[in-house]
């Protein structure tokens, strides 16, 4: 962030010496108000412009010098207002329309402004603000037009998708859900003119109606198919019950899997019988797999021992302190991971827990490694230094303004210093957290 003088003119940024702290920037001396105006013997106050001198007021409350400084401070107030307007516009926080109106009014008022200062420079600055605001307004208008075009394009795409679903889709539930999602999204799309919106809505509505007719015909046919599904499922139940006492664990489990696929392929039987058929089919499977589970319990005991070994490795891994010695912690963890792989399988219900604890150790080491890298990032500290310079600059402006008796300007500079101090502290905290 570039430094600025009290006049708002960017000052050149100087890099500090490699072996010495950077000296705070010294703003150039402000030209004496006598450069821009004068007070004659009768107390008439004049400002110099490109068109010559003009009277801006009468001063009889003190010396000519005091009068000139009074009108110079009024110019400073006006310039500060312009600077704030410019800053808000440049940052994107200001309303371009309001900025254009305000800048135009200020520029038009310069011809009669009762101030002493560089009116030509201030007018040029206001010209830039007006141009900037006009460009911003033009950009906003262009964005609205693009948004309208995008909204029309999106509704056209949704209408086309609905028409395709109506003509081709046989995934009735998914397609019905998608049409409802399209309708929900349709309602959120704004900015389309009424005529175009009505035309697109007719297309979408017609597609929905066509889909609903096709779906109704499909389910009428489905009722006929469910009677055949009932007969096929009874055949599958008979085979499933015949395999209950098998000891060929692998082939029989594979056949049950095939029977399940065939069950699903058979479709749904009538609603009043489908649940009862499923219970019989499922009971046969459960009886076989319960017998197989008893046989597998012995193998599960071995997996439990493996889990105990991995817990011991985890206890050692969780004691690692990467913040004390990152390289040693990484090397130690690699050795533990090799042992981890050699241990073998654990009970299925423990996999997520144990692997999660190991990942937590890995993440902790990786976080320390990342944090060590981020601490070397020069950009973060540079931002802190820039914010600190701005705080010092505004505090200096406040002191000068108060010394000059301009309490309003001093208060404004203090508020700006407070804002920059808050940003500086946030940046310092971000660096410290790293």
C-alpha cells in the first residue's frame, strides 16, 4: 500500500537499507496559503485561479495571516471530502451514482467556493472522479444487461432440458424430481422481460404435462408386471431356503448375491404382498450368514490382536512433538507407518477409528511443517509494516491539525488512525498465529 502525504498525493516508496531500520517517510511541506491567495488591507480575501483573482470573503476577526489560514483550512475540509469520495469509489464501497452526483456538485461549486487553495488541482481531481463514476455506472448497466441475457439463457436451457425429459426419460422418479428442481430454480431466476418469460414458461409447462401423461401410462402397465414379479420372487425364495444349510461359504455367499440381484431385477410385486415375500427371502439369507459369522469369529480374534498392536503404535506416534523437532518427528512417524503396514488387518469396525488417529498425527506434523513455511512469508510482515506506517501518518496529521486549531480535521485524522490501527493489529495477530 503506497504512502500518502497530507494532500493525498502518493509519495515515492523507499525500500529500507538492508542493515538499518526504515526511516518513516517525511511528507513534503505544504505550500503556504499565500501561494493560492491573499488578504488586502481592507480585509478582502482573494483566491488565485487560472482566470485571475476572485473574492472569496472578508476577514476582520484578526490578522491577515489568520484570515488566510482560515480560508485555507476551509479548502482543506473541501479537499478531505473529495479524498474520502475518491477513496470510497476506488475501493468499490461507494455508490457510483451518488459519487457522480456529489462530485459534479462539488466541481460546479468550485467557481464560487469561499476557500483558498489549489482549486485547479482539486477541479482536475473531481474531473477524474466524475469520469470514474461514469465508467462505473456504464459497467453496472452492462452487468445488468449481461445478467438479463444470462437469465434468459438459463431459462431457455431449463426449458430445453424439460422438453428432453418429457420426450425421452424413463427414469420416472429421478425425472420427476428433476422437473421439480427445475421449477424451483425457475422461480429464483429474475430479470427476464414479461413477454420472453411467458413464452419460455409455456414451453416448460407443456413439457411437464407431456411427461406426466407418459408416466401415467407407464404405471398402468407396471401393475400388469407386478403380478409376474410375485411369481418370480416366490421361485427365488424357494432357492434361497434350499441354501440355508450350505457350508460352501464363498460360492453360496456369491449365489445369495446373485439371488439378490435377480430379486431386484424381478421388480416389485403388488404392495400388499411384496413386504411379506421380502421377509421370507431375507430370513433365509440371515440364517446362512449367521452360521458363516460364527466360523469367522476365530479370524476376528486375530484382527483384534492386530488392533491392539496398532493401538500401541498409535500411543507412540501421538507422543511425537513436531514443534520441538520437526525432522525427527517425521522420520519417527515414517518408521511407525512401516510397522503399521506390517501388522495387517483389524476388525472392520475399528478401521475408521485407528486410521483416523493416525491421520490426526500426520495432520499435526503437516500443520507444523506448513506453519514453519508460512512464517517465512515476507508478504504478511510487509502488510503489517504498511499498516503501521499509515497509522503513524494519520496520527501525525491529527497532531498537526490540532496544533493548527483545526479540531474537526484532527478528529477525522484520529478516526482514520484508529481504523488503520485495527487493521494493523489484525495483520499482526495473523502473523503471530502462524
